[in-house]
C-alpha cells in the first residue's frame, strides 16, 4: 500500500481539499484500497476544523471536507509517507531542512502534475481568489492523479 501526504501551512484549506480530491479519484480509478491518503500543516495545531469558506467552496466543486480536523506535520507522518506533496517551495525547503530523511520523498505538487514548479498560494485573499485557487487545485489533482500514481510506483 502506498502512502501519500499532502502538506500546506494550516491544513485547513489546500491540503485537506487535495487529499479528499485524491481519495475520490482513487475510488473512480478502482485504486482506493492501494493507498493511504493523509494531509498535514507545517504551521498548525491538531484538531482544528477546516475553515468555513474552505468547506463551502470545496462543496461547490463536489468535494466534502466537513469532517476534516487539522494535523500538525511531524516526524511520524513524514516517516509513514511514501510521497509527500507540498503546495509551496517554502514547505519543501523547511521539511527538507528539518527532516533530512524525507528529502527524496518531498515534491512540489505543481512539479509532479504539470512539470513546472510554482507555488499554489494560500487563499487568504478574496472569496473569488479562493474559488479560483480551489478550482485549479481540484483540476490539478484530478487530472494529475496518474502522474502521482507513477511517482509512488517509482
């Protein structure tokens, strides 16, 4: 069984949405029993709910994160993950600096899926900006699932 960990800053918006979209894609592809999917934040506390705007906007794209509770990134989560997909270069750099054992497992989501390394920004701006970020994130994970599968299989 492959294990994947999606990482953002607060684990209240981007990474839980990416994880849920990936779970749904696994189910569509008949691969759900082959994967363990988690999400975490580099700068959060355990047990906080997803942001209300995140839940509402995610739902508008058919994604349900209402039961999500935050998880702070830690050594155990990183050790258990075969693939770690981060939203920003700063996430990758901090994980690689603090947890050198995880260096080869950490990848920018944008690089894996689109072949270009760029940040998927934290949707802290307007609701329209947040909607656009979620739209792009949902499409990226859905359309890039095969590339994520390949990475895990490598």
